[in-house]
């Protein structure tokens, strides 16, 4: 029934519909019209010449992009080259300026009034540190030669360090004491121990605060033994020496009794030099006490009672006692920043590469 009706509808003539712009369409005709509108016509086939042109343009675009990337990388590389050139130029100029300053700008202008000529000893005493014998001795001579310096003051805040550096400063102070009558006074701040006290013992007078740490007259050598550790790890130690005892301080080898005995004689000899220097410098001011040279460290108050120091006070108090006011002038040579930086860099690089330090393993220093 429905098929007959659909056929009748298809046979009906087309008629105008005033609600539409065109003639009335059957559902089948409407579907075909919609499909015709939605389907896009196939693009015409391109010729070989057009395809070659498209390929050429694509290659040209790719080449332009590559050239642009190369130019960008060259600009970036040029910027870095300019940066490093300016950096190294500035570094060279800074080093030259520092060198000229160290040569011509370190002249110490002496104050016109009477004052205390101060030489600072701060930190570990070592040939490569700010508290080196070379720097301290130069400062001592500057203060000694200053006309208006009423006294030379060794301002100490150090746990000690190298025996050789300490001995050099001690000998220079003793030499200056023999040359003239200008007093040399050692003033200890927080710590004046071991090698630092070795230096102070040469002074005419030693002053410290009640809570300062003073003394530690002894010698120390410290290391580790790893012979069992490498055995447990399955590591073979290979060492070649010429001389029976050349490698006796090797931490990966066991210490033989005769080696321990020999090394103890070295320590005792160095300790004996320390004791002799303190006795010579302090004289009969020392109290007879067997503990003095045992390596113990004392407070300032205890050190005064034992004769290790001559008075309780400070640098400012000493200046007020002499002049009624604080009159200090530092004669310690200024540090060259560039040289200090290069030394520190060299030390770190040597440690990183495993190059052993050249300093003595025996120390006048707190552990």
C-alpha cells in the first residue's frame, strides 16, 4: 500500500511552491541534490611541469630554512666569542692593575703620631696561606722601620701550622730584638696555639684575653691506615721504591715497629726544638711544670699563672695604656687578589688530580 502511494507521488507533476524559491522536489530528488552539494569535484590532474615547480619551491624553502639556521648559529657563536674575548681582556687588565698596585700602590703611609705598628697573623701558618713567614716578616720589618711606631705588635689568631714557617718568624723577631730597643709585643686574640705560640715566644711581651687559648707546645702527625680496607676490596697495592724505607709513610702499607720508632725520633727532635725556643724566649718567666710542654692548651688566665704570657688584656687596651687612646696602624702587606685566586685554583686542581701537597706532614698545629 505504501509502495503504491510512493509511486503515485513520484508521478505527480512538479508544482510551484510559494514558500520556496524553486519547484517542489521529491525526497529522492532532494537527497540527490544534497549529495551533489556536499561532494567536492575532484581536482584536475597536475601536469609534470607543475609538479617539478612544486618540488623546486619545496627544496628552495628547505634550503632557506637551513641557511637561516646556520646564520643563527653563527651569530650565537660570534656572541660567545666576543663574550670570552671581553672576559679574558678584562681578566688581563685586572691582573695588570693588581700587579701595578702591588708594585707601586702598597707603599704604607706612616701616621704622623705615635702608634702601635700591627702585623696580623690569622689562620693556619703555611707557606701558601696568608699567614706565611714571608708576609709576616715583611710586615715586621715595615713596622720596625716606621719612625712613629712606638712598638711592633704581632696580632695573633691562629691554631699554628708549619714548623718551618714558625721558626722563620721566630728567628726574625729574635734578630730584631737584638738590633734595637723597640719593643715587640704579641697579642693573642681567640687562639695562639702551637706554631702561633712558637712565634709569640720570641716577643718581649705576650698579652692574651682571659678566655684565649694559649700553648699546645707539641708536635703532631696524623694519617690513616688502609691496608685492611684494600684487602677486603680485593685491591692490590703496587709501589716501587729505591731505598728500604722510602715508602714507610705509605697509608696502604702496615707500619713496622722500627719505622714507628724512627718516626717518633723525628717527632721528638722537632718537639725538642720547640721546647728550646720557648725556654729561650720566655726565660725564667716560665713556671716549672712538666705539663707545660705536654701539648696541653690553656686558657689565658691559666697561661698567665704558668708564665706562658705576661698579662691579661687586648690590643685596644694596650694602645689606650700607652697613648690614652686607640692608635693602631696595620703594616701587614696587602694580599694580591689575583695571585691568591691563582694559588687557590692551583691547590684545588692539584688535590683533584691527586698531586700530593708539598707541605711538611709534621705540624705545630692543633689537631
